[in-house]
């Protein structure tokens, strides 16, 4: 039986960050990485850009060197894990083989969920999750194609950008009352909706798809507003769930993902988790939360790896944040933009130019932010929140004019 | 290249914004900014129009170097028929507004007509729109700038605006950009106010390119080195700003004091650049906080100051406890020596107010000085002034009257007329110290003869920035001439005037000319702009511009008789200092000046001159 | 010897020569929007602060990049490859200093790359407010100090 000191299930950003940190800290130990897809580790986030033709498949690879993993003695197995034997420290694979581990990191990411609706198995209904999905979409999303996008969440909107770039006619159906409800308040969501409509898209919020059917080789999309739409392609982006079916039968504690502590370890010794499949500490709230973004994935992977080597690395928690480019309108969200109890919020809105800044404070510290139409120095919002900078007089200045973000940070750190 | 090649025409009556190609034939003849915009104005308006009528136009213009990294290349100018003077007005400002305009892809913006309500122009690259400015009616320049930035959620927007003074018709309202930079003179802000145009807000992201990048890079490096190595631009101005001059000019005996009754001021040191460095008693901190630069400027002459928090002007007003644009020499003189006030904090406060509310400190100080003389001679009294004692030397009179002028209240309404109209109103026109309706700046024509001729012939009324012979007569740049001598001054004035017109039209700051000659400017322009730009060509362009401006003024109704100085400078001899016993001997210089210009003895360009410059 | 940009805020006059040199170097145009270094003006304090990437050891931007477009060059600079960058902007929110910015006209992100070891900003600065010095000459600037103090992300103890 094959065994490795460190085994990583998954081949996304968390997995690669962990493998690299492991190799750096433990030059002599064996590292194995198990990838379900039979291609080099790639970035799902880059898929929309394959769709637009901006990059080819190679462009999605997380590391570009041909022998990158070989050179670092990181062994990659293309296999699917079916179950874990935590007692024996064994992974059982679909092929029937098994793999022993010293320490295990689960970084299997998440997969899209299909809502339980009729017709979602018809040809022309796609997710945008794998390279194959992206290729399938690209095949159908030609000039003037009618596309219905189910779900205007974060992932939906990333795909939306790519679909618009394909010059397709796009209808977006979102069950909630606004676009990207998890990263936008009503003001921002509506600004975004208006922006999309100005770009020629049809945006239906508070609307649900009730079912799909085949009509003369095209897809008929029925909705709960009583209308229906004929489409060449339906892209489903209605949510994801962690890829952790294979841990069934273990004692690993699970909520929306594998619950991990400040050291990225699950409740089962020597089993760690990182990235989209893990529910780690939220920097802002101190509670558990899945933050399905690359920065969290790589931080998780890095910290997990350090702890797996016996070093003690403590993670203060990940900051929930996102950035989105929706047909040219760039939005970002950070931390507790909804505001906190006893805190204050402020905002500045230039609806005509689709510029919006919304800040949330606790005392004189920034705890959350939302922006639309702003790209300059937006990382500073993360810096302000995560360094828990006491803003002093700048709190009032920001309350008066929330756009002085960079100044407030620089004044507090440089002057 | 260098030029953006585009002009924005804003019809305030119709509410439209239209892009036009820039007239490149004119650009080849007039370069840009001052010259090119004057060409447009001359072609598009009747010089006889009422400056405040919709028929007048207001032009904002950059030069070809504006927006590049040539040192000091961030300038823009406002060209119009001036309300204070009725003559061609061209007011130049630094800061970061000019660069933003060029970066948005525009060389020139022409405002015409009159809006039926207060508006501002929002210009984001190609996107231009007039926006309702109801929120800013009566707002100060500071509040307007901050308000517009906040409203559009963009701190990178640059704003040039007028205060309530411009809306209410104070005759010497400025257009203030970047909080404390201003197109200050001749009432260009008043014209802007008459058009119901509150502000111009710009965000440019397109970039500026030059013809030959490699050559330009070297020319710019060479130019920066000349500035750095020169004692004035490399050391004097960065350390003291233009305020380096206060003690110097006082010693020369050319610091006009108490409305030009004297030429030396006892309190000169108290209000000098040196004094701005001295720690004050209350908190041990100096007036001066830092030196600041306009866009691309490697000199950094701008003063940033604070007011003593215990001073009577701000003790109860914490909003003025911040740092802001400090005293330049001209403002320190007009608010100080001209009025006999030696209170540095009062002057700094007054300077803040001028920036905040958008009025020209030179004309205000000089007008107050004239009013003080009217008061001290009994022509006006406490009843006229609302009980304020307008005595020379009274800081309280200065700050009280300035606040009234900024608000157009009380006697401030009359001070808002400028000294010419004020003195005429009280039957004492001879007490207005200026030329063509515009007040003198900070040098006395008796102690420095050449500057007297420069004032008398300046196309925008009395002004030091149309031919700064102080450089030669006092500082020895490029050669030292005797300030008390008249011989050779006609040629000196003409040379300065022509070169200055070229500097202004290039988009650079005239202060660079303390170190640069046109020989330093030409290689930068030549590398940046289409065509060939030699020193000779620039002199020709400068002289062409001077003649064009002259043509405008003659058509507006001015004659050679207006090329004169107040009787006080021509008849009342200086009482102290090196110039004791001297008057300005304008009559010895003016005929030669006309002759050198190729003008008739009446001061009219001859046909030959006009043909030479393609002006017939 | 690794060199680093040293910024002395007290000497800055806010002239933008660094900004212009940077955009000229990288974009062949004078355009503050294309500069990797910015100058912030503090009106009420009368102060100016040049601000750019410190090439921090954490390399937040690099770790956040999904396409391996950010790498470390021989000078220790985190460098963006235009060929690999897809413009996803994740690095722009990941960098807690806000010194990686999206450039809409190219569709890529831009950040300071130390000009391959000869930074144009330092050469253009007329007051030596920006200098390019040996990293170990003790004069660590305020921003790097701050980077050390911030508790963003990880804490590690042996």
C-alpha cells in the first residue's frame, strides 16, 4: 500500500498552497495530492476567462511550470476518494486502491447544487464549474444566443460577465429581491441591476424558475411570474455545497463545511481542512463560516500545512470579502458590511455614475464595507478592517465623506 | 501629441457640450493656453461686449506641456474679457486642475452664453454634462470642492469653482482650484458667476503623450537640473516661497506702503518669509507648516501655513485651526504693507478667507488701502464703514472688512467694487493705485523704474506677471540692471513681456523663468510638440500674442492714453530708501517702448507689425 | 544586496514627479491613473505622502492570484505578468495596503515592480523623499513597520 507523510485531497488553491508550504518546511517528507480531474491543478476562478477566450486551458493552471510539482517532489494522483478510515489513517479510492497518510488535509472544494426542478438534466443546461462545463457553454453561447442564467449570486455574476462578453442575449433570474444578495445591500443590488439593464440584459429578481422543458430543440424556461422564456442555453448558478460526501462514516464534525479550529484541524486528530469545503473562523464574528474565496483558501492551506508539520500556527480567521466585475461595474464587499449592533454606518451614493461606498463601523474601527464603481486602493478596506485600526478623527471624516478611505488609512499609518 | 487636439464648447444657454477639433494652425502660431485661447476669444466675441453679458465668453485653457512631467507643467489659464478691467483677462493657476483637464483629453474649454440656473460642468474624460448646482448656491470654494468630490464619491476629481463673491458680482472674484490655487486677477470669477457657472469638476484618465519620448525625457531632466542648481528656484523659493522678496524689496525701497504713500514698511520683517519660519509665542510652532508643489513642479514655492490658535481671528473658530495655503509675497504685501498691517496671523487668516471665498487678495488689499486713505482723509467716515475704523495698520479693519466683502455685506459691498470704482464713487479717482482698472501688485514703480513701464503697458492692467523685470532690476536675472535707471528698460520690458507670453502659452509656470530662459524651454517644447520649436520661434509667438492682446484692448476701446500710471507715482517722489526723491519716469520709456514694439506714437500696432505677425 | 524603496514623508512636496515618472516608465504616457505610486495630500495637515507597494514578505497579492500571474523577481519585487493576469481583481482586495490596482483600460492589475531594480520614481524625486536603498540599512520605513504590526492574516510561533 502506498503511504505519504502528508496527503492532500483536492487540487485547488488551498491544496497547492498547503503542498508548497509543506515542501518548504519539510523538505524530506513525502507529499501526495489527490486530484479528481485528470488535468494539472487549475483555478476554477479562471474559468470564466476561458469562456471569454482571454486565456486557454493552460492559463487556468495554478502553477505554470511543466514539471512544477515533480521538481518539488509533490506527487499527484488522479483519483477519487470514496471514504476515510480515520483509525487506520487510510483513504479508500474509487479504483479500489487505498492510500495511507500521516496527516491529512481535505481541500476538496465545493460543487454546484442543482435545485430540484424538472428539466435540469436536459442538454443545454450547464453549470460553469469545470473546464468541461466552460467548454460546453462556450459552444452554445455564440453571437446572439439566448441565455438564461439561473442565480445572480456571486458565482452567477462572475459567469454573467463572461456570457455578456460572448455577445449573448442574457436573462438573469434571481429568487431573492436583489442581485448578489450576500455581498450587496438593496442600494447596491439595485444599482447593479440598473447597470445590467442598461447593458441590455433582462434582470428578473424575486423570480424563480419553476421548470425547464424541450421545445423544438430549444429550452423553455418557466418562471413563477407566469412567464416563460425560450433559451439556447441555461446556466445554473444557484449555489454550491462542500465536496465532503466521502467523509461520511467518520466522526468529523460538519456544518456547511468541515468545522475547523484556529489551526485548521478538524475535531479528528491529524485531519485538517482548508478552503471552500472548510468552515473556519470568521475574522469579523469569531463564528464559523465558509468563505469561498481564493485568499481564504490559500491562507487556510498555508496555516494548515504549518500545523501539519508540528509547528503551531494560529489563524485569526478569514475576512469575508469579494470583488466582482459585472459587465464593467466593479463592486467589492468586506467583512460586516451589514453593520453591527451599536455600530454606525455611512454611505455615499452617486447613482448617475453608479458609484457607491458604504462603510460600517464599530466604535472608531471599520468592520465592513461595500463599494460600487470604485477600484482605487480598495484593498485598504481589508487593511483597515483586519488591522482593527483605530481611526480617531478620521472616523468622523469618513462618516462625512466615506470616499476618503485611502487617506484615513494612510494618515493613521504613515503620518 | 502634447496637445490633446480637442476643444470642448459648452453652451450654457442651451445646456449643451460639444467637442470640436482644436485649430492646429492656430496652435502652431499661438502655442496654447494664453495665446491660443486669446486667439479664440478674439475671433468669437466683440471686444466691446459687456464682460458680464452672455455675449462674453470664458475660456479655460491648458498649454501643450500641461500634464507632462516637465517641471511646473501643470498650469492652466482663464481667458475672458475681464470685469475688473474691461480688458483682455488671462489669469493663470497651478495646482492640479490643468493637468486633470489635459488628462481628460481637452486643451481648451469655451463657456458661452448664460445658464438659467446655477450649474457646474462635470467632465469625466469624454463625458461632459452640466449638473444642477442648487446645493452649492452661496457656497464657498472650499465647500463646493469638497461637496462635489463627496457627491461623486471620487477624491481624485479636481474642481475649480467660484465662491459667493463670484455669484454676487464682487468685481475681483477668482476661480479657485485645489483649495488654495487661483486664477486670481481681473475678475475672471466674476465673469464665471455672471454665466451661472459655479464650478468645473474634472476627472481625467486618458494620459498625455509627447512627440519624441526619449528626447523629451532628456530635455526634462536637463530643465530640472537648471532649476535645482539655480539659487532662486533651487533654494530661495523652496525655503521662503515668493515671500523671500519681502525684505529684499523693502530694502530696495520699492515696497508700496499705506496705499503707495510710502515705499518702505516698518513692519516688513514681521510679515516676511523669514518671519513665517520663526516660532510663535503661543505654541512654539512657526506659521509655516510645509512647502508644497503644484503638479510636476520641482521648485515647490507654495506655502502651507497655520494661524496661531490663540489669535483673535480664530480663537472661537476651530474650523480655521487647520493648515492651508499660506501667504505668497503679493498677498502678504497687499493685505499687509499696502494697508500698513504687520500682524502675520491676521494676514494668514485673511489669505485663508480669500482662498475660501474666491477673491483676489491683491485687489482686495489695495482697495482696502485706498479706502483707508479715503477714511483717514475724511472722505468717508464711520457712517460709511458701519463704524469700523479704517485706519492704516489696523488688523481688525482688515479682517472685518474682508469678511464683509466675502459676504457682500455692509461696506464690504463697496469694497467689492475694486479701488477704481470705489475711488471714483467718492470723487477721488487719483487714490486708486492701478492701471486700466486693476490694482498694482507689490513693487513700486518709483524704486524700480522698469516695472512701472511694465505696469503701464500690461495688457491685463497693472500686473507683475506680464513682464517681471524685477528679475533683472533687483535679482540680476538674467543680467543685473539698475532699478533707478530708465535707459534700456523699454527693451527689457518688451523682452520680458514677449518671453512671458511664450512661457504662459506653453503650460509652464512663469516662476521657472527665474532659472530658465526660452533656451531651456524650447528643447522641451520641441521634443513634446509637433513642429519645430526654437527660441526664435517662441519669441515670435510671444510677440504675436502680445500684439493680439493689444488688438483686443484697442478694439475694446482702450488707447495709448491708458498706458499710464497714477499721478502719485509720476509726481510724488519716494520719501525714503534708495529711491528717495524719485518718481517713475514713464515718459522717458514709453515712446521707445512703442517704437520697439512697432507701434505708432499713439500706441497702435502699425500695419507692418500686424502683417509680420499675421494679425492683419 | 536587496534594495527597497525608502519613503521620507517629511521631504515630500506633493509634486507628482514620481507619479509621472512611473506612468511614463510603465505606460509611456503621463497619467496619474496609470502610476504604481500615488501621492496623497493631507490638506488640513499640510502633508504629502507618496504611497506604493513595499514588496511585503506576506505577498498577499501573490497568494490571492488564481492564475499564478504574480511572481517574485530577482530584486524581491512582486511582479504581475500581463500575459497571465486575467483581471479578476482578487489581488486588489487581498492586498491590505491597497497597492495593487485594477487598470480598466488594459483589463489587468498594476503594481509597483521596482522598475526591474532601478525605480523611476526615486530618480525623479527632486527632494530625495523617495530613495532606493539597501534593505538592511536599518531605515525601514513606516509602512513596512506597520506591515509587521498588523494582525491581518497569520500569526506564527515556533
